[in-house]
DNA sequence: GTCTATACGTCGATAGAC
DNA sequence: GTCTATCGACGTATAGAC
């Protein structure tokens, strides 16, 4: 039998697949989804463009496979509620932030695709809502957890997409203190629980 | 002379241009930038695809012309600082929110383009930073104003891009209260001014 | 000046030969 | 398992008809 040849061909195949995946990850992170072509990835991997589709099905699915979205904030979301806001921002800004920003930038801009959008939603869910919502005390815990996630999105937008220089150049300490404390208001038990029926200027205690 | 003919041709030209612009605006808002083709716009306007380029220069510039980004929050950013956070969120959620969300969605996803990104940045600057920064009291006023803008981005992401159903289905009152009060933390004079070793330790008056 | 016809180069994806 | 050839669609450009 020609087992030797078969094995070596299979080995070469999986090696090619891996090379394509690696090149895809690098190029997607550097130039985004739309800015990267299948032909470019193939060239960088030393492979034929048709193999990119053959191994991964589509450019879209290759993209999803190259975007790692594990839970990178467990140690914060599982920690004490006191000061959690600040620690969340600190974790975001100090633990391989460039990779986080790059992934956020690429995925948000590619969220035209339903698959990408769904992945983005489920990633936020896993990283923030699931661990945080059941721990929050007070009314509307899940909604508040989701609003915490929204605020994280906002900070990511500012630094990774809009690239606001005034924020980018600010010290981590300042960002952690200001933005973290703002997030903390959603973590803490709300002082005035939304109230009776807003739209009514009855809040004289403010 | 053939002035009559010339005039009618010119009128037809500007009418065609307008039809293209209108079709572009509608399609971009409905399907986003990448999901809309020049040929599609031309067909919807009853014009030739080449005219789209002729009148607007490129698909990118047509897109920018169809995205209105005026200052829609002046009445809030110029109002009293007390309760400004809540009024900002309220304004966002109640004053033609669908249009706001649609524009945000389209522009963020098209921010691969430098021109689009710059427009997005300058729009945020005009709408929030310029009116708000000089009014905030306390240290790091501009940075805090920019972080307010970041939080607005986060809420827009949640409703317009991620389409978080739990947030979308929440009552405006809840969102206004929770998210607005969180934003208010950045508007109010910070209780603990970031601290001691921060480059400018002279703000003891807070 | 206003517009049509046509073409160029590139894209993601596929079929089928080796 | 790999590659060649090719498809239809895209953004864009231009020559030339009215």
C-alpha cells in the first residue's frame, strides 16, 4: 500500500491549513476583514487561493476561526464587587491591550456579517453578563450587567476605533479612576431605584 | 440659441444627482456601506452607474455626503449640569433614535475608511467635547468630557450594532436612570481626584 | 454639458483536471 | 490534495454619442 505517501500528503495538508490560518490571523488583525483578500492570505501562506476556501469554507468562516474570544476577565468578574469597575478597566488597559483592541476593531467593522455579530454578542455575554449578572445585588441586576458591558464597548470604541488621542495618551491611572468609578455606579446597589414613574420631575432629593 | 434645451438638461442633471443622493441615503441606511453597491444605487435612482461616480467622485464620498452629522444634542449639552447624564440618554433614546442608530451603525462599520473615521471623530467632537469640556468643573475636564462621549458610544453599540435585546426591550426610563446616572459621575466634580502621584497633584480644592 | 456603453482590474467562490 | 481556469459581481474610469 502507499501509506507512506498518503501520510505525507495529509501532513502537508494540515501544515498548509495551519499556515493559512496563521497568515489569516496576522493579516486580519493588521488590515481588518474587508482590507484583507483571500488571495493575499494565500500568498502569505505560500498556498493557492482555492485552498483557503477548501479548508475553511469561506473567508467569513476563516475570519471567525482566527478571532479568539475566550473569557479574559474572569479573574475580575469573579472578584470582589467593591472596586470592580476600576479593576475591569485596569484589566482591559493592561493585559495585552493591543490584541484586545485589534480584535474589537476587526470584529465590529465586520459585524455586517450576521455570524460575526452573533459571535460578538455571545463573547460579551460570556465575558461579562454570565459571570456578573447573578452577582449584582439590587434591582434589574441583569440589565445593569449589560450596561456595564455597554460601557466597556464604549471605551473600546474610543481607543480602538475612533483612536481618540486625548484618551489614548492619558495615563492608565486616570482612565481607570474616572471610567472605573463610573462603571462602579452600575455595580453598586442603586441609591434611587429608577423610581416610581420617571418623566415626572418629582426628584427633589437630587 | 438653444438655451431652452440647455436649461432643461441642467435641470435634469441636478434632478438626477438628487435622485442618486436620495437613493444612496436610503440604501446605505438600510443595508450599510459594504452591503450597498454603486450599481444598486444607480438602479434605484433610475440612472446609470457611471453617473454615481461622475457626480460624487466615489462611493465613499457619496456615503459621506449622505450621512448627516449635525449637532443634535446642543440643547442638552448647553443645559444645566445637574441631571445632564440622564437628559443625554433621554435625548438619545427619544429624538428620532432610529435615524441616530442607523447612522452610527453604518458609519462605525465603514470606519475602515480613514475619511469615515475622521468624520466620526469630528462629529463626536462637535456634539460632545466642544460644548461640554469647557463647562465641566474640576480636574481633567476635557478628558472627562471625552469619556462621556465614549459612554454614549457604548450605548449606541449595544442598541444599534450588537442589538442586545435585553437592553432594546428595557424601558427608556430604566436606561435613562441607570446609564444616565453613571454618565453623571463623569459630569460631576470627582470626589477623589484620581490621586496623588498623577503629574498634577495640585487639585486639593476638590 | 449630460449621459451611455463599455472596459479594466480585483474580488470571493467553484468545477474539474492532474 | 492541489492547482488551473473561470464565473459573476464589484468599484471605478473613460471614450464618445447626444
